[in-house]
């Protein structure tokens, strides 16, 4: 307990105050109360003290602040102080009840540390769970094409062993299936690697000045070549130059075109439209397929999300996730729209000048 007068002089202290601050009574009586306050707070304390005497009432000091006391030897300790006015012989005094809260603060800090540790552990467990899920999906999805690869290969070996009965067109069909399954496997592995790069923040872009229209044409040609006779319409200006990673950008388009081919069966048309709008390029891949039910629309860009789970169409639910990440890393956006008359429209918007953050900054 420390009692001060209007001028901030200490007029009375009790024994605990002597013990806590390390002063003998005789040393501090008559001294400004600021000797009990760490130096850096002293001038503010003078102002607060004067303010208190203008409006003296019982209240805690410095609500919401961490207050410190200063011992005679200069060491500091956390305190809580409550103030109350007291009249004595017609003079107004202020009583400060000061409590050393070192052990309570330490307790609070320990509790906070514990909470942070628990949160960190929960985050780690989450990351491990996501990784395990990733590994189990990856293993499952890789096994499927490998199983059919082996089946076709064994079939061909048996055919070859049955000498004399080799049918070239049957042989060719077998090889085509092996080829198709190997492509699927390659795509899967590439997507899985991309996801782990994205999640580790290591998907970097190799930016170059490129013609978006010719990248679009290349992607269309590639998809037409594997997608059978399905032709894709292109509506684009002769050229549109932009700063992009051409390989990654083609990957995005190939994925969108692949999806259109996979999920929107013929005779529906697939069209890619390229336009320039206010410093951005907009590339729209439209199909006339079944679209996506409203309930699923918010999730199609999530990793491993498929509307039809392990349905008949091959895929692992990573294409849109990876594509969106690539587009966003270019400083653009990838979103889906569903026209009222049906079909799906995937819209890529890219800044022509390239990303404003350097790749690798993320
Ligand atoms: P997947 O490997 O399954 O194709 P994606 O991430 O590319 O993964 O797509 C996620 C899901 O979104 C797909 O499983 C499919 O259900 C749906 N989807 C994507 N594109 C289309 C489309 N053009 N038309 C209908 N559904 C689509």
C-alpha cells in the first residue's frame, strides 16, 4: 500500500510495500511516487497522476495495460494497481493498492504457451492426416492404370506366345490401350507432383513473352489428337501477346479442354474463345454438357474433389485445383459459370502484363 499526496509525493507506505520494492520507509517517504515506476513510464505516469487528482474515484489503474513496478535495485516486476481517493486533514490523498502479479503472469504465459503448443500439434496432426489421405488416394489412383497396363501387356505376351495366330490389328489395339493407360499414368503423376509442389509453395513459373493464341491452338491440337475425332472450335484474334509461363498455361488449357471432352459427350460442341478486355486476356472454354449441380459448384476447385467420386470417367479431382493455382500464380483467376441453357463455361482471366508478384515470392 502506497499513499501519495496531490504532488505525487509518497506520504505513507506499509511494510509489504517496503518488502516488495526493497526500500526502507525512510528512503522513500517524501519522494515522488515515480521512483517506484520504471523510467520509461515515468513522464506518462506524472500526467496520469495529475489526471487522477482532477477526477479522483476508486478504479483500477491502466486497464488493459501491462503495468510494472521498479524495485530499488532497478529490477522490474508486473503489478496490478487499484486506486482510491482518501481525505486526510482536509487534504486529498490517493491510496494505491499494489499487487505483485509475477506468478499469475507466469501462469498465464504458461497457459498461453500450452494453448499455442496444442494448436501447433493439432495443425501438425491435420497436415499428417491430409498427407495420409493424399498418399492413399495417390496409391489407389496409380494402381488402377498400372493394373490395366499389366493386363494388356499380359494379353499381348500370350498372343505372341501363341505363334502363328498374331493378328496385327488386335495387336495394335492392345498397344493403343497400353499407350492410353501410360498417358493417364503420366498425367496422374504430373498432377500429384504439382500438388505437392503447390502445397510446399514451390510451384514456380518460367515467365516469357508468348502468344496466347498460339498456345491455345497447340493445346487444342494436342487434345484433338488424343480425344479422337472431337473437334474444338476456336474464336480468337490473330494473336495476343502476354507474359506467361507458356508450358503451365498450356497445361491449364489442356486440362479444361480434357474436362470438356470427358464430361460433355458429343454431339455437344466445345469452343475456346480468346478476347482482350482492359489489360486482361479472357479465355473461355465452353461445352454443352450436363454442367455441374449447384450443390457441387463451390467444391470443384478443391483438391481431390470429384462430383461423381470414383465414377466411370477417369480422373482424380486435381485438374481444376492445379489449374486454378497456376492461373492465380499468374495474378489471374479461374472460375466456372453455368449458362441457364446448360453446359459449363470455364473462364480464365490473365493480366497481359504478367503477375505483379515475382514467381517464387509466394
Ligand atoms: P477430374 O480429374 O475428376 O477431372 P477436375 O479437378 O478436373 O478433376 O474436376 C473436378 C470435377 O469437376 C470433375 O470430377 C467433374 O465432376 C467436374 N467437372 C469438371 N469439368 C467439368 C465439365 N466441363 N462439365 C461437367 N463437370 C465437370
